C-alpha cells in the first residue's frame, strides 16, 4: 500500500468531532465507512438500481422525498449480506452510493439507518438534509457537548478539530464537501446520540484505548501492514502524476478513496469490540430507547456507515426490529463529468 491510501485512511478514520474551547479535544474515531463489497466491482443490492417506485415494503417517512436524479431504491441483498455502501452504474454513470436501511417492529416504531460518509458531493448532503426533515427524531453522531453544533456553510474551521479540518481539505481536493459544513444541525428534531468529549475519553481510558493507538491499529495491524495484507486489503496503485498532467487529479483521488471504502470491513473487524465503534453503537441505541419511551414513532439514526452493521444487529436481535428495505443515495460520481470544473 502506498502513501496515498495511507494518508486517506489515517485522516478519515478519526472524523466527526467539534472542538469547544472549554473541553479537551477528543476526536470521534468513527471510520465513517461501511461494510464493503469486492473492490472495483460495481455492485447492486438485489438487482439493478431503479429510479422510481418503492418495492421495499411499508412506506418510510421519507419515501416521497424528491432527492436527486441519482437516488435509487432497491431490495435487500438476496445473499443476506448487509451492505451500507456500494459502487453502482456503468462507465458513463459510475458512482458511489450510501444506504438508508429501513426497519420497523410490530408496535409501529420505524427506524431508518442513514449510513453517512464524512466527505461527499454537496448534493448528497442536500438530499440527506431534506429526507431528515420527515422524522420525529434524528439521532446524530458528534463527539461534542450538547449545544456545541457546527455551523453549516462556515468558511472557517474554528468549530472543528484539527483532524476535521484535514478531512475538509482532503474533500476539497476531490471536489467534495465536508459533512459538518454542508449539513445544518440546528434542527428541532435533531437529538444528540453520541458521547461528550469527556465521556468518550473516560470510556476509552476505562477500556485501555486511545484514539491514536486504534487508528494505527486499523491502518497497519500489529506489525508493518501484515494484518491488512493477510486480510487481502489490496489497493490498486494510481498514477497521480499522470492524473495531474491530464487534469484529472481530483477524480483519481475519488477512485482511490472508493477502493478504500469498499474494503473498509477489514478495518472494522480490527476495531470490533472497542468503545470507538461498538461503545458508540450502544450509546446511539440507548438514546433511541429513551426517545421511544417519550412516545415517538419515527426515527433516523444518522451515523458513519461503519457503525451500521453493529447498530442493525442490536435493532434486530435485541429490540425486535425487522429490516424492510433499502434506499440508496449518491455520494459522489466517478466520471470526469461529475467533477467540478476547478477539480478537473
């Protein structure tokens, strides 16, 4: 694995966190990335994407959302595999899509899992924002104190941690927006469902974890990349010099990032059982239980895609939810036409 993939993995494994002035800086090390499919293989979830109709069972709160032209809906995988990100389309319309998985149970409570990536095209976040309006409660991830919210569209990085600023810069190279800048968290139905910085630090200390040791473990395994290589974590090299000369450097970085995301289950396996991943899954579900007790019926859990397999397991095995379908939302295009002019 060369420096390009290492830079992307290292920077993006420790994303979402605000940096309030009166609290210690603690990054949310959520990978933001989902279970995966074989790299460089366009995939479908039960057949080719469709652009109209809803054949997924009972209607979800956002089923009538307008969305973008590249939003799709599909049945769950026939193989039973749970995926929260995929590469779709053909060479003329290749794209990366994130999943919105629908769950419900017999008492009428509905939960949709919004698998998020922390850098994406602004149109992706615009569609997600529109869909999130339809729920009684949106449970969101952000290692921050209650009330410490990012400002959508802010040009400065004063409310970001250092790593969040790095992520935003990486996204700009690819012509992508950063989640904390693109989404408006100042919504009446948004409910904080993550640790505060102090809670997160204390939980990690109790578990003998630190953010950087976990990031390094995920990046390289126990010794010199051997765990990743043994697990068949393979990244095809991309000639970034040639891409720059041809005016397609941003697109080359998008393709490199896509390769990494489609194999991120390898890193997820390494982080299984940690506060970083599973502890925060449990926190989100605990907040869901509290909100259900208040009598609410429709929920979105808006978290990085790496969390979704674990959250789904809790929903189905402990809370008696059943999965009823999946929507797909375009995160970014993988063609030259999808690139902003300034990133070509």
